[in-house]
C-alpha cells in the first residue's frame, strides 16, 4: 500500500521480542488464551508460522458484556469487495497481519480472508487497545527511515479505508470504536515509542453521545494536543473538527461551538486545525445525507471526501481554498 517499503524482517524481530517476554510479562501474555478462530471449522488448524512469528491471538470470550451502543457500529463496505465488515472480522485480520510480520495497513483488504470470514465475537475495548499497542510496538521496531502518519480517534478513524490512505508512507491506525477524548488521552502512551511526522486527531462525537460537558471535552482535547506535542515534538499535529451529524440527539450548533474552541486550542499549542465541518455540512449545518450510513458514520463517499483532505500536500493549510463557505 503506497511505495515499496519493506519492513517484514524488523516486524518479525519485534514480534520475536514480544514472544520472548521483553515487552510484556508472562502474566500479561497469558491473560488471554490462544483463540479458537471460527475459520478452523473448515481448515481444522490455523495457518502455520515460524517460531519467530508465532504469537497467540487472544480469544474473544463469549461471556464478555455487550458493547456500548456507540461501539456496535457496522461499517458500510462495498459488497463486491472481499474485506472485513464487522469489528470482529477486522480485529482477527489485524492479529493475523501482526502474526505474519506486518500490520494490516500494508496489506490488501482481503488478506487472511479464510481466517476472519466467520469471526463474530466482538472484542472488548481493552482487547482493541492491546492490539493497537502491539501494532505500535511493531512499527517502532520496523519503521527505519520511513515516514509515519498516525490516525488517532474513534470508529470514524478505525474504519478509514486502507486503500484511501495516501501512499509513500507508513500508516498506524489508533482508532477504537466508541472512544472518547478521555479514553484517547489515557492511551497516548501506547504509541509513544513511534516516530511519526504527522498525527491526525478526530474525537468528541462519542463524548456528546455519552453526555460529557463541553468543558470536559475541551480540557481533554487541550491535554491531548499538549501531550502529543511533548511526546512527538517533530510531528505535525492535525486537530480535525468534529463532523456534523444528522442525529437528533446531538446539536450541530454545539458541535460548531466546540470546533471553534478546538481551533483555538490547536493554534495555542502549535498544532494545525482542520475545519472539516464546513465541507461535510449542508446549508442547515447537518451532515450531508449522501455521505453517511446512519447520520453519524461515513459511507464510502464520505471517506472519499475525507481522503481529499488527507492526500499528501493537499492536507496542508496553504493548499486549501474556501469559496462560498466550502473547502476545496
């Protein structure tokens, strides 16, 4: 996906260190037993891996509590393409990518189809967080001189189509469905050892769904930007606006007010603010109906529009033009 960047050897070394217990204690590694993946019903066994690549894929226990409403999102995918269409499938695919010595953003969307096609048990927030932490550690060990961008956020970032990620660099996706600004703030250290030159932050919609106050959201965003600047002083930090919605429970006027404060927070801390709200909103300030699946999440057209803002130099402020209230 974008350039001939070869990192497999370093990833395998990273995974070998993990298997040796150099990153986690044995108790941590044993906390989740190897998964009995649904695809074994057909093949009878998992694909074989070398000792250096062998890493237990954590099971998703059937006794786990149900996901919160915001985490139960099923993305809109192209039915003509073979790709994960649920959180359970994407989670298993990403574990298989790690086990093979890479991360999923480097692979076609159909990779390891036989291993994830029957996955149905939803992973928990903590399981997602552990997976993302391991991906970050693999990238830190295998990045070399390659440029790295990080997507940081909730389900909107999690389901950003890998084929739409700008080429010529590595991409680390640190999005978790249902996450809030408070949750994101707590897990910034999970990718602290990486060396990105760009970090794209989008957060806040789940705070609104869960009843957080404006003050809490703004304090968390300010802390996120401050810590990212301290941890990654070489990186450009992009604070992306909260997108408008068509959800009657959320006031788009409130979102616009929060976004104005996001802009001030970004500028005061040396970050770059990106006003996507204007481009995604109609004349009434609502999310365009043709860009969404459910009034909040994006469909392929929505991600295509977002891609236009993330395509290399197109995402730099000096290359954005505003005419009649719309960004081009």
